[in-house]
């Protein structure tokens, strides 16, 4: 196929389906594709996304005009299917432009999207995190992508056999996106402190939780890099909170309603900071799909609500806690030197068994980042792969 027009983005749009017929009215264009599907494109959608250099900035690939710069009564005056598969369109305001068929197909509405669903798991189904060879992942983008996709799908994924190297944790994380700093610093070490500002800095056990529910938006990703661990105990305990929530949606609908509706406040108990965040235990989108959890028993503030709301909210919270504490849901494993564990802090509850602080060395570094960067990195690696395959 000859050279195709630019698109109003940097994506690679493969032409897997071709346009067979076109028709149009003043306010819409209809395309029939080679797979038999039909797509409709509104005049304003087409006009706002025209790839011409006035409408779309030729370098930034962003809309360079305001929507109101387009006349309200703009219409389609001509539509033509060229031999190259490109669609040429003329508008009543005088613009004559052309559209990439792969972009038209990729951005068309053919019914509700089939969104990639998270893979839910319990202890029997997922006794260990999805695991990949660390050195191979760092030099092979295909393996790195597999690790990222496992993190996205399962909420937890591990690299093994990494070397003991200062700065390696941040090097790996910044291959995904920026580090998100917290009140624990840019990077923290899970060590025992004489005056701890978190139970994480003790040798005791930790109940399953997410970190930093005290923030307006809890941090999306957490990374733990084990530099050394010869202590007894201290196993990681991880739970898929999405699986718990879905089980409660099915079997404890009253509790699930409370978990998605009643708002809790969380505050950190440090001497030098006072962060406070609010939200329901289970967050859902407009379609009811679970998008995150805000669950941490030891940072929860007393619930300020009418008595009947208090009664149902505490019961629902306890029911969620019962499942989170149940071995049925708990993935348990030891931290080994050279492991880099990544997990979705807004999905995978994490906890810890207590350990003998005098029985060996334990050196685990931690960093935070955001889920947006994970999703962006997955998409950009795939875009690079498509571009490579197209050449």
C-alpha cells in the first residue's frame, strides 16, 4: 500500500481491514469494512481529528485549535475512497483532508469494547507470583513486556536472579516510568527502627493492606528488591483484593454494597506528617467494574457516620478482613536475594509474617510508582514492536 496520511497521534495503525464501500450524509460517514462490519463517524469527530497541520500540530500530534474554532454547522460535502485505501473528505468550511484507514478502523465504534480483564486468583490458583528471569528481562524487551503484562493482569509479578547492585531498583523502575516519592522518601529500606513511623519498620507480622491509603490517590505500584535475606520467617503474604471483592459481590451482596458505598478515612500516625485520605474500600467505575481498593486496618480512622451506617460499614469491613486473613486467598512465599517483586498497590494486599531479627540479615529496598506509567509503557513497547514489524 502506498504512503498513508499522518494520524493525530504517534500510534502505529496496521491496515488489517480495508474499506469496501463508503456513504455519507451531511453529518456522518459510513464505512463498510472487509470483515463485514460497519462503522459510523460523526462529522465533528472527523473534523476535530483531521491530520492537516492547522487542525493537528504536525510535531506534537495534538489538536492545535479549539473545538469552537470549527463552525457549528460544519457538514460533509464529499467523501471518496481512493485506490490506496485512504478516505478523502471535504468539509463545508473548505477543508480537504485524508484519513488513514487503519486509524479509522482502530478508532471506530463496533459495539462495547472488549476490555482486557484482570486475572483473578486465590491461593490454590496462584501459589507463587508469575516469575521471569531478571537479567533476561532487562536485555530483552519481549521478556520485559511479558513481566509488565503479568503485573497488569495478576497484580503481582517477580523478577529473579538479579545482581546485587546499588541503584538497580531505581534503574528498573524508571524503565517503566517516574518514581513517586512519599513521606518515606524517594527510596526506603525495610529495616528495624528504634522509633518506627510504620509497623513495616519492625520485625513483627503485618496484616494484609495497601500502602498509603492516606493519600488522595494511593500510589499505584510498589517494588521490593531483596538485596539480602537470611532471616527466619518474614514470608510475604499477598492477596488478590479484586478476587475477594468479586466473591463478596456474589455471596455477600449487602456487604459488597457497603464496601463500594460507605466512605472511610485513613490517616498516618507519624510525628512529622499528617496525611488523610478518604474513599470506599472497593472502588468501581460507571459499569460496576472494580478499579481499586483502599484497605488498611491499622491506618483506619473512626468512622464518622450515622449509627446505622456505622453498623453496616463495620460489619462489611470485618467480613472483608475475614477473607483477607483466610489461607484460601493468601499467596505466601519467601523473599530471596536477587528478587524484585512488583505489585499493584491498589489491588494486591500485602502483608508479612514476623521474623527473627537476630537470626540473620534482611535488606529489602522499596520504591513506588503509578499504574498509568505501567499501562503507558506496555502500549509504547507494543507500538515499537509494531513499527519494527512494519519495516
